[in-house]
């Protein structure tokens, strides 16, 4: 996790040399991909949404204003919006992150084999039958509950972070988590 004071310096470096964005990609891709995968339960779709998330972040990084909202929260916010867009449209046509990589717009310092990653993630999902049961029940809840429960319990985000990601008041987040958790318990 990048510390707030490091984020400001990194943002300056990225504005001077966009290839430095690769540092953010390396730092956050796995967590953002995991969040999306736990929300969609579709590996290939998760890859598309994660790629779109980072492409949008890359294209908008110069517009990002650091105001006590971390870059991590900003990435989760973009990912959440992309997931919601997918569910609204039920068809998804992402731009290609590969295009940026081919044009060498930014470098990935620690690129892990995507096939190895896919195998590892699929194994983890198979080993978690309880998670799959909860996920199936969670999918039936309204999106507003899915978002807060996924961020709180799957991503270990604080109320404040969820509030930043979803642009909602902390009291609203607490209420949504409480109601959503109860609805989830009732369905189990």
C-alpha cells in the first residue's frame, strides 16, 4: 500500500512521465481484479473490467486531485462504476489496455503470467464453497447492498473508504451494511 505522502510524489512523477503509471498498476491491479472477480464471478469479464478501470485511470490521472481520498479508493470507485455499467448494459465493450502496453504508454514492472493468475484464482474459488453460496445469495440483493457488503467484507474497506468510493455519507454506508447483512442472513 502506498502511503499518502508517497502518493503525492508519485502523482507528480506520473504527470512528468506517464510510464510511471506502471507503479500504480503493479501496486493495485491484483486487488482491483480480485474485487471485480468477487463481484462478477467471471474471470474473463473481470479481466476486461479491470483493464477498463486502469485504462480510465491512466487517461484521467492528470485530472485526479488528491484531497484526502487515496488513489486506492479512486481505483475502487472506477471499478465499482465499471461493474455497475456492465450490469446496467449487460453487454460490455471495453477499450484495450493492450493498446497502451503495445504503444509503451506505461511499463508493468512485475507482470505476472495471466494464465498462472487465472489458474490460481480459479483454484481459490473452488476451495471456497461457502463463499460461492454467499456470493449466489448476494447476487440476488439489490446492487446498493452488493457494493457495500463486497467492499466491507471481501475487500476489508473501512466505512470511511467505502464512503469515499461510493460518494455516500458514512451513516448511509453503515445503514446499507446493516440492512444488507440482515437481508443476506435471512436468505441463508
